[in-house]
C-alpha cells in the first residue's frame, strides 16, 4: 500500500509542483514587452516564428509558457534547472560558483540571449532560444525563483517556498504558488486586464531609465532581496490574507512590469544583429 501511495504521489508531482509564474504571469510579462519592442524586432520575430505558427502575426504571450511544458518532454528534460537560481535566503547575493555550478536561471538567460543574437545559429535553435528567453526573463522576476530557505531542523531546502504550506484567503496552497498565481489572480482575474491595469495605472509618469540597465545577476539579486523582505515575511501559522496581500501586491505589479520592460530591451538588442 505504501508503495502504491508513493507511486501515486510521483504521478501527481508535476501537477502539484509550482515551477514558474503561472501562465497568467508569463503572458503579462510578454504582452508588456510586446507593447515596447520596435517594429523591426516585431517583424523579425514574426518571420522567425512563422515556420512554426504558419503566420507572421506575433503574440509573445502565446509562446511565453511553452518552456514550462518543454521541460517535461524528453528533449527538454535538461532544461528543468534553468527556471530558478537558488541563492540561499541567508546570503546577500548571487555567487556563480555556489548557486550556478550546474546550469541555472542566470546562465540560461545568458546562453539563450547569445543564441538568439547569433545569426549563424540555425533558425530552429534561434526560435527555441526566443521562446526560452520570453519565459525565463519572467521567471527571474518571480522573487521565489531566485531563492530557497533551508529548514534549521531538517536541513531540507524549501525549493523557493514550494514546500511551505499556507492558506491564501482560506484556500490551501503553498508559498511559491501564492507568488506564481495566487496574488495575480486575486488582483485581476484575466491577464489582459492585468496588463491594461499596469499600462494605465503603473507605467504613466514612471521613470524607467534606472530599471532597464543592470546585469542578469543584478536582476536575480533584486528579486532575491524582495523574496527575503516580502515573500518570506509570512506569519508562522501560514495563514495569509489581506495584510500579506497588501504588502505583496505592489511588488508583484512592479516585478511583472519591470520584467516586461527588460524583456523588450533584450529582444531589441538580440534581434538587431540579424536580418
Ligand atoms: N525547484 C527548486 N527550487 C526552486 C525554486 N526556487 N523555484 C522553482 N522551482 C524550484
Ligand atoms: Zn519557468
Ligand atoms: Zn514558480
């Protein structure tokens, strides 16, 4: 019986395990980016994707969650570690030797950026790099994708809050899932309306010049700090409601908006080199 239960829980593992912003978060980041990329970039992306989509029309949102399916396919199994970088919660910042000795989110963004900008790479590999990049730039802005906490008693790491049970407005969840989807869905249920909300209420009057710079490691450090200060600042009883949401929601807004701006810039830069 024990074996049966173990096999059953393995079967359901991918469903219960949270891996990334949910589809909504990735769509929001991609759409914010699409509003900001140049016409030339849009045109080149359309041509690159056309072999697969059969059309030159571009919807970055529609490709933004592909990477979360790909890691479960045989061809993509080596990419599952690309979706996070576990900078320990008790450490101040990213250390490549410690946190990325195997491929991680930071190195995966660098690698896919290079492939996309490499005009001699095959269209297939550039297309794969594009789809990865649109997804991974979202992931690196999800605070709990840049950290984990080690339990002092069991010495087990919590996989960015995946192993921290909570209730969120009465619903059973885990801390990671609350950040992947819970806060977003509670704010605005439809991702398109979330984008409209950011465009009409978050962006106007905002000085973005200081946000577009910085290295991939800087973005990981920024998200890691937010995880420490906000995401992990949860009550011990794991009961999350208005107080937690009120502090977390502006951080989620900011991270989704900034991720979109940065993604647009990366795509403009990477696509500029090839015709
Ligand atoms: N698996 C292990 N650590 C993780 C993290 N920080 N985010 C998502 N998945 C993980
Ligand atoms: Zn992911
Ligand atoms: Zn996740």
